[in-house]
């Protein structure tokens, strides 16, 4: 009897496939990959809530929020899917530096900004600042 996968199980499976494709096409290891996810997320927050500004408390609260990191990883994966499709179509490989630079550019994407404003910030009221 075949068991039905839950939505979360399907998403995890898709994320694992994306991760393996990224590692294969970018010649980076999983540790460097996770560092890239973290540092681009932190850079995104610093872009919106500059260090040593009146917004420090927001950045500090949000960077500790699990919902932010869930949202960030989801957006990161979405962008990666597009990157991997492009690399496969063009039969290209990229190195660690190119991957990091490409993923860093993603945080300036108007789509990411829109999703941040429309999706994540609407749940900001759940965070104690």
C-alpha cells in the first residue's frame, strides 16, 4: 500500500532535490551553502534595518524569529530553482564565488521585496520588540 506524502514531506523532498542540484552545479559544499543562506538573510535584514540606527531593535528581533528564517529559506529556494533551471538549460556550472554573488543579488530583487512586504511583515505583530 502506497502512503500519501504530506505537503511538508513533498516540500522537503523538493528542497533536497534543489539542494543536490545546487551543490552539483555550483561546486560548493553543504556548509558553504548554508552559510550563503544565512549571510544573505542577514544582509537582507541589514538592508532594511541598518546597523547602528533607530531600527536596530527590529533587526535584532527579526533575525531571531524562526518565521523569518522559514520565509527566507522558502524565497531562497524559489530563486535557486530559477538559477538551476538556467544553469541546466545553458549546460553551465558556477563556482562558489559566482553562486554567492548570484544569491546575494537575489536579495535586491523587487519580487523578494514585495513578498517580504506582503507576506512576512503581516505576521510581524507576532514578534515582541
